[in-house]
C-alpha cells in the first residue's frame, strides 16, 4: 500500500463536492460556456463585493456576469458557477 506524502483532509459536510475537490488539490480541467443553464456575459451593477475572474474584489460599479459549468477531471464532476468580470478583465482574457 502506498502512503500519501500529505494527509488527505476529511470532506467537510455542508460544502459542495467541487469545494472539497479544490481543497484536496484537484484543478478545474475545463469550463463549459454553452451548456444547459448557462448564459453569456451580461452587464450588472455590483452593490456588494464580488470576486472577479482575476481574483480581485470589486463593488459599487458596473461589471459583467455569466453562469458556466466547471468540470473537474475527465468529466468526473460538474458544478455551475457564476463568474464576474470587469470590462478590463474581459479585454485582457479575450472573453
């Protein structure tokens, strides 16, 4: 039996499977932007702080919002996520 080099954390109840997968070091392998229940970028106003796709928090300004599916592994697990971006994030990332 092979022993892991790091202790594997126990799953936390009340959290999503995707949150637990990221906690264990598994990366998102793809993002589905044209699946069921997805919608393209639309302009909204951020009244409260939201985290953009670049990891910065913005609020009290116009931003863009979309809903996508995140996939872990080879179609191992999928979860929907709402993403936020400023116009500069969209220009820099080519979205």
